[in-house]
C-alpha cells in the first residue's frame, strides 16, 4: 500500500456553537476543535455579551495563554495581520476568518475583550483548538487488471465539515467521480486506468443574500425604574445585510449615531420617546419608540398667594411621579387642607408639604393676614299697620348686598320674612 499527497485546496469551515460564560459576560465559540486543510480559510464563529451599563474598549483574538503575560493581538502580529479578517461588528459578533492556514497555525485561539472599568478584561476559554493538516490518498500497493480498487482520501485529523470530494487522475479531474464519502471505487480496472490519483475538496460556495433592515428593536439598560442621575444605555438591534448604519432620534430630533446610545447622569430633561433608524443601501426601517420616564426627586419651587380680602395660597413643585400636596398651619399639628391651592380663612403662617415615593419636602412658611370687610347698614321704616311695623334693612359688605324685611309686633318679637342676596 502506498500513500500519496493531494494538492492543497481552499477550504472554509464553520463550527458548532460552544459557550463559555460567567454571571454577566459570556463568549460563544464555534466547536472547540477544528481540523482544517493547509492553505484553506478557516472561519471561527464567535459571539459575546458583557455586563450591562458598560462600554467595550477593546476586542481582539489571541493565541496561547501564557500566565502573567498580556496576550498579543493577532491583528498586530505580522504573521497574522494580512490573513486575519473580522467578519462581525465587534460589538456582539466577534467572528473572524483566518486565510491560507499552515501547520504553523495549529494553536489554541481565544477571543478577549475589555470594558470601561479598571482591570475588567475577559478571555473566553476554553477557546478554539485549530489543527492544520493535509490530504493523503490511501490505495492498495498492487493492483491486477480486472480487480476492483477502492481509493480513500484521508487526513491526520477528522475534518470538521463534510464536503464533496473531487478526484484527479494525472491532474485531470474525474468529473464523473464526485463523491461525498471521501472514497473512489474503480471496478474491473483496465490498463487505461493506471495513473497518478489525487483528491481534494470542491470549492465551498457561499450564497450571500442582501436584504434591507428587519426586526429592528430598542432595549434599555438598566431595565426597570430609572432615577435621575443614573447612567442609561439604549441598544438598537437590527438584522440586515450588509450591516446597517444606525441613527438615534428623540421625538423628531437627531441625537446620535451608532448601535449604542448612552446618557450619563440622566435628568428629567432627557425624558421622552426615543427610536433608532436602521439604514443600508437596500432600505431603511424605524424601530418602535421607547419612552424614558425619569423618576426625579421632589423639588419645591414656590408658594404664592393671590386675592385681596380672602387669600388663596398656591404650592408649586417639580417631581416624577407627581407629588401629593398637604397644607399646614404652624400652630397646628394636623393638616388644614390638600391640593395645589388652599384658601386661608384666617390669619397665620402657612406652609405646604409635597411628597411622593422618592421623598418629601416642605416649603418655607408664608404669613397670611385676612382682613375683615367694611360693612354698611341702612334701615328704612316702610309702614305701620295697626300693631305691625315694617322695616327694610340693607346690608352692604364688600360686593355682597343683603335685603331684610322685618316685621315688628308690639310684644317685641321680630321675624325675618324675606332675605334676598344680590351679587
């Protein structure tokens, strides 16, 4: 039996998902081992997540894992820089292609990323173990005319993906001899079948379909209640090919670009509806709007009064959610009223207190002086009839005019017959 080498041929391998993770960050690799042919192209699929509320500062692939040594960035290594290409967006997709691999490229490979927090660096382990091999043809040592011969195309490791094999005789392809199982069967061989046989994979064909943005959505981090002063990150997810450009809008106003829009030390001015627009050369699409509802601490603005004879106090506060307002008189422990306005019927020092789920705050006290109104009384004798005396009384207090008709009898008893109030 003899073994012959087959010529190298370009290959692309895709790997099965293998995940390594911790509480808030994870790296999902292709299969942890890949066997590739020399001079082929290898795709190492990779996705990752990182703690919410942080930003990615640096991402790169490295090889080996020497202790206490900062791992090298392969894109800066002269042996790799011209052969390594990032296929993902580096935000969540860290997939790379390594072209023209040789047996010197047989190593463990890892993805590594850092965030905007001191000493926060992660290396996704166990990584991807790449083995680079070549194809060999296994055949019987002696063949006699009329025999059935089986040739086998083999490698030193199990190739990751099955593919169609192409067989050659004297460097000429045997077009009728394509087989998916890496073997070539020659039945009842003749003298004309003699020659030099080799094998290789057929070209990998990738169907790349372009399409406009789809499935666009916005997520908010942190989720749940947002309090004034927090840092908030909006993340726009979009499915498109080629990757889309992302723009951010608050209401109808452009506020930023990129997949992530961050607001540090958020305030009530940042409240409102946000959406992202995803656009590539095949179309564009807007996300549904999301609302940022900022919970802000209570802030008392003012206590004012209006009116002349009766005094109305008005309490103004700024808070989210809206505050409940109670009114107090300084010499009383219980409240004397509620609501934004309060009518003081007597003199004293009054203040308001506003409270919501985030706290309470009271205003400064204001002094209220309620003055009495000037009163005028006019009494007219109408008529005397026998024992009855009729009087007309006119009372004027401010703008209030009251008419009384009195009937007085001899015994001195008085009865109010009619009272008419005119404003």
